[in-house]
């Protein structure tokens, strides 16, 4: 149930990104993203298995196999519904070297 709040972020790719941290997240059915606030970095999540129901800055999104979400700097992130099945996704925190155009 993605809302009509699709933002486009232009990241300067001719300069390397600053890698911060990454991993693979695995959770059983019933998982719900805890409320958190991103800092001065971005987070890219890529769905592998199941569905995660995530609100980013007040907008609801579904992360599932074949989809990805980009959490912008200083984003408010939380789950709006528990997952119905087991879920898996990759997550990457990074910062671009130059300013972002939105």
C-alpha cells in the first residue's frame, strides 16, 4: 500500500559513497520494525523473502522480494503492521560524498 509520495533522490555516482555498515536481516513471522530515527546517513533495504510493512516519514510501504526502499537522512522509520510470514532483507547504510538533490 505505497502512497503517492514517491521522491527521487539524485546521488552523485561519479564520487564513491562512504560505506557505513550493512548486513542481512532475518526474522520470523510477526516481526515489526521498531520505531527509530535515521541519522546523517541513508539506508537502502532490498527485499529477499516475505513482506515487511514499513512507514518512512509517515508514508506506508511494503518491502518484499524484488523491491527496495531508500530511507533518507534523518528519516523516521517504523513498522505499521506485523509480518505475516518469515522475512529477509539486505540493508546498507551509506553517505554520499556530495550534497543530495531532491
